[in-house]
C-alpha cells in the first residue's frame, strides 16, 4: 500500500517481468518498483558504468501537449505554432522553451509564485514539421498528478494535454547503450544528448526515443506502447551486454553524477538559484522577468543566496545519509545533507546538500554529525564522476 494515498500500489507494464526476474520490490512514487535484482546494487551500479543497464522508468509522467491544429503549410506558420504552445508552458518554467530547436529537449523546473521548485521536468520540441505546435513533456512520478493539473490549467482552452503514463518507459544506460540500441532502432543512433524523435512502425509500435538519462552515462529513454513494453524489454535483455537494474543502483548512479532527486534535493522551499541550477534560467527569460517568482529569483542571482546546493565528500568510509547535520570546523550548524550514500565508482561515500554560501567553495572543510560523532568531510565539485553524454 502507498502511504501517501493509502491505496493499492500501481504496477508498470513491466511488473510481471520484474517478478519473474526475482527483483526485490518496494513502493516508489505510488508504484511497486524493483529496488534490486539477485546480483545486488553494487554489481548493478558497476555494470551500468561498464556495459548497459535496463531501467524501468514507466512510473514517470510522459505526456504530449498539443494545439488543436499541428504543423502548418509554411515554416513561419510552424514556428508560430511552436511559439504559441511554448508560451503556455513558459507561464510555469524559467527556461526558453520558444527558443528550442526542433528535436531538442530542455531540462527545467516548474515554479510556484514564490520561485519554489514544484518539480523538475523535461520539455521537448518535436523534430517533425507536422508536429509543430506540440511538446513532449516528462514529469516525475510522485508529483505527476499535480504537475499535469498545473500544465492542463495553464493550457486550458488553447491546447490539450494527453497523458502517456500508461505506456512503458524504458531507459538503457551505459557505454554500450548505443551499440545495443543500434541493432533495434538504428534511427536513434544519430541522436545526441537531450534530443529526441518519434520512430514509427517499429516491431514495438510507434516509439519516442530520447537520448538522455539519469546516470551520467550515455543512453536512451524509449517510450513504448504498453502492450509492447515487455517484448521490448525482453529483446534488450537478450543482449549479453544488458542487465536489469533497480532503483537502488539508479540512486547511487545519479548521486555520483551530481543529479537531483525531487523531494530530497529539490522542493518548494528551494529556488533554482539555491539549487545551483541557474543555467535553467535562460537569458531571454531573465531579460523579460516573466516567469513565476521572477522578482525573487532575479534578486538572488544579483545579490546571492544564504545557502546553496553543493557536493559533499566524507573523508572517511562512513556514508552521510539524508538529514545528516553539516557543521563548520568550529562546530556551528551550517547545513544539511539531502542525498547521500556509497559511491561504488569512486569507492567511497558521496553526498550533496545545502550549506551556507560562505562555506560553499570547493575544498572547504566540513564536519558531518553521524550517529553523534563529528566526521571529517569537505565541499566537493559536482559531479563526482565525469559525465559521458554524447554531445
């Protein structure tokens, strides 16, 4: 049962496969999800860094926002359709969605009126001419009902939001991911990081392939009709380079990659500036100041913030978990760990959290209060493991 809703856990289209493969299952985002398989989290993490890992991310919230009339006879009409649909979501985010090139995806954040982060999400402009006036949007699992409601409200009367979270969304991540996908969807190989395309009439129906991921490795997320989800996953697993990976390794991989987890590193009490995500606030939007919480956020860009998100490297072997108090070397409380654990690739504990800005410079010594003991740590530059995206 989900604690949040007190209702039965939802199941992804791959649930039977996880059970068959012997996964240890647990609740995440209202879904019954695989935490790990027989090999264990450490082995799954290392496999993804060296080979290719298959992740079931069907609990996420993929969707399509579309004007009543897509495309256009001329390039000017198509560009105008894109500007019109972009203006609807730009009411909610600080990024330049109108400025996206065809086929490009933008990672951004939904903001409340105080500049707090409601969720992080991806928004993509379709590459096809006949799809202009539409957007591909993927939100997080635990927040998707509220997110979808906000987007639908912003678009009311002008565009329609079509949910696609009943489909299978499968990520393939790792240095061998491209070679694996090349044998199934060769059209996807030309994609570069944060681009996407629809691939029609495949053995698994019409799919959406995005070159992105949550591990710091190269890879793809493939949206597949639910009825083809398990067949596609089985096809991937037939390849000796691919193994199924659970949410446990997904978390350690994203932590080493310096990526945020909503509800932990991001929440409505944090602004993009506090979260060290200034790059999401595009120049045109800064100049116009027309996004939620703009006055506060632009003031923070100019004047700074009291605390900000940083990488934290414990100097011993003990990990610092979420909620760990962060102190200065003279014992004053200066922050808190928001994500932490063991990083198999770096062979040591890694963490991120918020510290007072005066202590945010890389190399600044810290103390972490773990089980009542003050353990040595320092501010670290993120990511802990260099990204290997295909640019």
